[in-house]
């Protein structure tokens, strides 16, 4: 008997991974790999970061779990550091990115009294039923049709097309600042600010899904902060937020938080002490060890390398899409044989890289050498 997998047997890695340290992972045969995939953009601190390990160990010895109805100091500390880091006013802690997006959709619809959400073509927001309703990417939506919710789609990056979808029935516009699964595709300059203006004009909420891009992965706390004109009402974060511990959050402005009441949305495990310890340790480590700057330095180093077969590099920081002149999936397999973990995307020519911000130059040397061997 085996656990039901979220990927097909054919798509599973042909190695069993058993331990890791920093930016490296070892399999059951003792072979090491440079981790340029970060567990689907999760392990921003790498494996076994000592501050993260100590925070969780200490919290487990002190208070492992209590009801979320009771206030706890570690939750207050985690929310405080999260809001200060991201520039948002309030946070609601949950367990996964999909759960955070579900909460965002609920707040947007209730606060406007409207039903329709305008989402982006090629976007991905999770596998729960409401999230499938606003997901356009690949088979995720069609595998479980009919999907839930009143949703209209607009081409990503096309403000005129987005404007055509707006109206008095629109509760929210939902956008990824960089579409990750689609192929690491950044929003065109001015698109997010333009979406903000359209939401203001039509009384709709702007929701930014920063599950992949948030918490420093792109070299800024939130990817949307690269443009000061972008003022989201609601932001969802996850993945890197706990650096490996399952936790996500809905971030809200005070105005949005005022439209909710206690108990309206809840989660047994959301905001548990261990998760909060992980959040606090992750963000504190990013800030105190200069990992925002490290993420940008990794991007700059990769862009400066000789990578045969690469015709473009999209994205920012530690979320990059190497656009190849050939299909990416065989390249991923060949890189694995040379000790490099990397990923693919819905764009068949995109090699998706989500390395930890602690990736050393030796790891970048290794992927450069591997790409030269595979694609040269």
C-alpha cells in the first residue's frame, strides 16, 4: 500500500530524498543534489537552518498546541513581524495557500455584496473547489468540472481586456504578480497599478496571490512592493512563509479586516504555536541575515552565467524561469543525473528554478556546468 500521490507515478522523481543541509539534499544512496527547486518554492532558508530548527524545537518544548480561541504570545509576535515585513495591516493565519485564497475570496464577496471574481488566464490559485473556480491553468480546472463560483477570465497583462470584464457585479480581481505555474511570467509594467485603478473605479477589491512570490522570494517582501502605486486590499502568502513548516496567511488592510467578524472564517490548526514559531523565525532570519539581498544576488549571478540553450530568463530573485530552445522536461531529467534539482511549468520550454536564498556560488557553478553538459 502507498499514499495517494499528487503527481503521477511517471512524473515522480526517481530518487528517494532523505536529508538536507543548506542548499543541498541527499538521496538514500548518499548522492547529493543542489536544490534549485526548493520543494515547490518553499525552502527559502534551505534545509535545516539552525535558527529555524531552534525556534521550532524551543516552541515544541514550551507549548506545542492549544486552541486558537486562546491568545498566545508567539502568535502575536508572528503576526506583528509578518505585517511589519509586508506592510499590510492585519493577518489571518491558515495552513495552505489554497486556504488563504479561499479566505480572500470570502472577504471580497462579503465586503462588496457581489459575486463575480475576475481572474487571469493561465493563473493558478489552488486545488480546493473555490480555488479551482478561479484557476485557469492547464488540467487543474477541467479535471474537476464543473468548477465552483461566478468567475470571468481576462488575458494576463491586458488592461483593456480586464476593463471589459469589469462591472457592478464584480467583487474582486485576482492576480499573481508573477504567474508561477504558467511559466514564471511577470506582470507587464503598469498592469498591477492599472488593475488597482480599475478596482477603485468599479468598487471591487484587488487580491494579489503571492503564495509563490511573497516573503522575500523575489528579493522584496512582496513582489507587488516593487511598484509603490500597487495597493492591494488582500494578499495571500504561503510556501516560503514557514520555510518548510505548513503555514499560510491572508493579509488584509484594516478596512478589509473591519468587514469580518470573529468565527466567520476559521481553522483548527491555523495559527498554531509551532507554525507561528516557524513564521517568526523565517521572517527574522530573512531580515537579519540579508536574504532579500542574497536573492537578488543569486538572480544576478545566474543571469551573468553562460547557460547554453537558454533564450530568456524571466522572473526575479529566487523565482526564475529559464526559457529554453527545447522542451524542458528532458532537461530536468538530465540535470537530475548531474546532481541538480529543477522543475518545469505549464510552458513546456520553461525550466523553473526556486532555489533557497542561501544558495552559494558553488551551486550556481554546478548548474552552469550541468547546463553546458546537457544543452551545450
